[in-house]
């Protein structure tokens, strides 16, 4: 049982989110990516992970908090694409829903350049893979909790 618990416990949720965000940025050819979660009532969205280069040269972190893009994602159930406009501090942004049965209303996003339809298609396909990975990780975490319960109540 200990071996099974150890092998299932190897995947850390924070590490997985960072790996997925880093890969999303690479897929989109940019340095910025992350995840946003929207509450079930679709009233608020919050950034749950941001992958950005050191120093955040495009200031995407503050832009996420101040631009109104989180409100737009809260109200949306489809892909959101915002054009890049350096003169007003718009970094270029693309977010697409992550299909997951266990969690509603999660978006994966990339930022830092202008995005087109081809980018939307790639990010959508990546979102499907990310959703499966996140659900699998969640399933492993649940399995570990159950196995620990079994071990705790097992006769000596």
C-alpha cells in the first residue's frame, strides 16, 4: 500500500500547473501563460497560475488584475481574444475554456503578442489535453486520500 501511495503522490498540483502553463506559452510562441478559474455563478474570475518571464517586462500580471479581462472571462463560455496594442498597454491575449468534468469554468490563457485563428485552434487542442491532465492529477490526489484512509483503518 505504501508503494502505491508513494507513486500516486509524486505529482504535485502546483508543479503540474506550472508545467502546463510553461508548455502553453511554448505552444503559442510567447513567454506568458496561465490559468483562470471562474466561480460557478460566473460572477468572478481569479488567476490561479501565471507563468511569466523574470521581471514581467510586459507587465501582464498587473494588466490581468486591472484591465477587466477577468470580468470578461467570468461572463464568457467561449474563447476570448484581445488584440495587442502597445500604445495603451494591451499585451495581446488569448484564453480558451479548459474542458473538465470535475471543475467548471477554467480557462488557459497566453499573452504577449497578437493571436490569430490558428493560435485559437492550437490553444483549444492544448486546453483539452491540459484538462485531462488536471483531472487525472485530481483523481490521483483523491486516490491517495482513499488509500490513506484504508491504511489507517486496516487491522494491525
